[in-house]
C-alpha cells in the first residue's frame, strides 16, 4: 500500500488546501440554508395565522360593541330625554374606543400574506379610526342637547341618527378585506364570530 511521504505533502500549498476546505464548508452551508429554507416554508406566516392574531385581539371589542349598541336600543322606544342623552353619550364614547381597538388590532396583526395585503389593512385601519372620530363627534352633539325641551331634543337627535347611519355605511375598506382570502380566514376564527346585541342580529368588526 502506498503511503505518501513527507515530500509528497510538501508540494501541497496550504492556501490551496484551505480553499478546498472552504469549498467543502460552503457546500455544507448551502445544504444548511436549503434545509433552513424548507423549515421557513413550513413555518411561514399564513392568512389563517393573521386572521387568528387579529380575531383573538378583537373578540373583547366585539362584546363591548354589542353592549354599547344594546345601551342605545334600551332607551330608544320609551326613554326619557335625560336617560336617552346619558345612554347615547356613554354608548358613543364606548363605540369610539371599540373602533380604535379594531384599528389597533389590524395594525398589530401585521400584513396578511395576500395580494395588496398591506394596503388592505392600512385602509381598513384608517377607516376604523375615522369611524371612531365620528362617534366622538356624535357624543359631543348629544352632550350639547337640552333634555329639558323635549321637542328641541327630538329635533337634535335627527342629525345624530343621520351621522350614525353614515358611520354604518363607511366600511368600503373592510368590505374589500372581507371579500378575499382574509375574509374567508376571519370567518373561521371564533374571535370574529358575530356577537348578539339585543334582539336584532349580531355585531361583527
């Protein structure tokens, strides 16, 4: 059996050997990166992951919204002006806080891995912020009404009701979010299930 002597090794340049070692190490690194890529693929952030993160955060807000809406309904039919004013003012403040919570939840959930995901979430959050501001304006309007004058009070509630209707209609951005994969994923999550508010249907974000 041939065993190389010292002379045979002397012709080997350490730089060349080191390059071969580097090449071997590089090959191993490529393999590690390839395996890491597979792992990242398996652990990537999915639409369902995004929906769960969002819906888990808004579940308490949905319950608060349902309670606030029920507060408005509780005095709608036969409440005294003073009671209506107190209930509506409190409800509008709570709804403003709720909608701010929805907006924050969208931002905290991150970007859903769908086409134009960042734009969809940004638009929905901005829309919710706008609605929160509108609820605060309604609260201010209600607070300024005079409950001692029943007719004037009733007349003053008309623009408040109109403003409330506009808020309900201002959900184009959320409709776009609900229409795609994100909406489908959200419907699977318990946290985004409708919450009963009184005897009329339910509330969703």
